[in-house]
């Protein structure tokens, strides 16, 4: 029976890990302990193989077919459009991509922006597109960590970063001046997997979709 | 006196942090506790301001002038050529960038490579240039973490990654088949800082260079 084929799912470390774990449990696909997920990068179960990777790496695993499915934040998909199908909004891991500036900064709405705005971000593609759509010249400084430090040391005028509670921004003396978009976790699929192993992949997708609806 | 101006130095978290801390202490510029560096992103001392950032972010802080100087692995400079001066080989943090394949793989020397080689790496630019110079077609899968997992799940034929002791490779059933280059920590400088605040920046550079020679 083709529906008994193993389906592989890439799930992200970090803030979405608990939500992904909950979804796999509720769906009856795999009960994984937090301990197991902290120690291993690969967990095999009867019907699914779970690959635990960095959030930014989920699209690569799915696009190249090392995973049939992937759970990943919409924010990552903005940056990495790739060649997967985006199937389901899983409705967890909600957060916003915002433009934040130091509390003392004169910058507020677009009318206060300087001729050339300097912005630090982990989301160069998304930030660039957003400013471009507003006719604002921008110099993007691409960083990989602790973006909130950049305005404090005079590297940039502001940052474009993800925030859920806003706590990290507040702790670093930053305030939100614009919202670029809202993100939640999404289920994505490898295009070939969905076409050639339709029954087994669709069966896993249905279970995850159902579990997600129950949670929401 | 211009030599009393504060000079800012970006140093990297991770494997080079201890070496950078040792160098700042030996040079007499700043005695920083490991605890302090773990908690803070910014430490101010009489003559220097130390900014603690991700290894990959050091060039951005220096190139854009948020730091006058930076301590960073040569491997990062291969990927981010940027617009800084590379001043001193600090002779610590030695490691190699290697091509590694699963122990069971038939891949070994270039004569065994497939027509199109698929490689996962955090160093897409360096890996690409290396294979291109050898006339080898390569598909680079850019990952941000746990690159050693990629061959295990069939994502790629091999990986290009940094290794010091080789332990992580061995633990993941991988063996080295080629060395792309050797890396150590380097001292880099912002070009404008060196030109306009020559005395104070050069004084810090001299101290670090001397401390590095003593250590080596």
C-alpha cells in the first residue's frame, strides 16, 4: 500500500519547534519528547521521518527533495521563495516583521525618513522590496544575529526584524514605527513528492491540516 | 591628545571568542571576564569599546564604520570580501575548510566526481570558486546550520565545511577528501578610521600585533 510509505518532514529549531512538536503529536503522526528533539537531528517513526534543522534551512531541505514536507515561518518564505508549494497556514507562531528605531530617534512615518535610510536586518530581500515599493532609497546591512544592537553602536538608523511580544525591542530601547507584514507557521511541500507520491504525502498533509484546525 | 580617543573593536562570539579575549587581556587594552562577554553585547573600557557580534557580522560592523577594528576568521573574509583592510594574522583559531563525504561514499579525488556535484555549505562563494577553478560543475545548497546532517538525508553528495579537530565530521560518519584552505583569526580595520584617526587606531593595532606575537 502506497499510503504506508515513510514521509519525511523538516521542522525548525527555535521558536516554532514547540508548535511543530505539538502538531505532530495532535495529528497522531509522531510523539516526540522535547529532550529527543534537543539531542537529535533526525528522528524516525513508523510513518514519518522528522528532520530537525535551522529555520532558514527548511526551504532548502524541501526544495531539493531531502524532505517531502516542511514546517516553516512565513517570514523565511518571504526571503527564500524557492520552488515548493505552500499548502497550509498552520496558525501558530504568530509574529510581525517591523521597522524599529531607537526611542530617541526623530524617525517616525515616511515623511520623516532621510533621503537614504540605513537599515540592519536578517531579511534583506523583504526589507529592500518594502522600501522600494515606497520609493525610499535604502542601504541594507545584512546581519545574522543580534540585529537590535546595530542602532546602539551607530551602524544604522533602524532595523527590520521579527517580533512577537516586542520585549527584545523594548529592552534595547527601540520602538516600532511600521509593520512590514505578519507571519505564522506554514506547511510547505516538495513539488515532485506531491506529484509522484501523492497518496502518502496527501495523507500526512490532511492529518496536519486537521490537527491545525483543532488547535486553532 | 588624539591617542586617547576611544577605539571600537568588533569581536566574534563562538570559537574565536576566547582567543580574542586573551589577546585583549595580553595587550593590556581590556580585561574582560567570560561572564561579562556572555551577558553583554557591548563593553566599554577606558581606551576601547568592545562590540560582541556573530562571526559573520564582524565585517559589516567594520566595513560600515560602526567598529574601527574587527577580529574575525579568514574563512568569513573569503565569503565577505567587503571594503576593510586586513592588517594582521593573529595566529589563533586555526582550522581548515574541507570537502567531506560520507565514509561509504565512492567519491574521493577529482577523477571520481560525478558530472554534477551537489554540495551543502555555509560557504557558497568560496566553494563555488574552488570547484569552478577545477572545471567541476557544482550545485551549491546554502545552509546555515548542521551542514553535517545534509549527506545523511540524501540532500547532497558532500559538504564543504570548517573543521578544527575533525571530531564533528567523524561523529557524523564523514571523511575529508580535499582541503580548500586554511584559516586563522585576522585583525581587520575600517578604511576611513585608519586614514582619519590614524594615531589612536594604529596604537591599538600595534598593541594587538605585539600581544599576538608574544602568544605565538
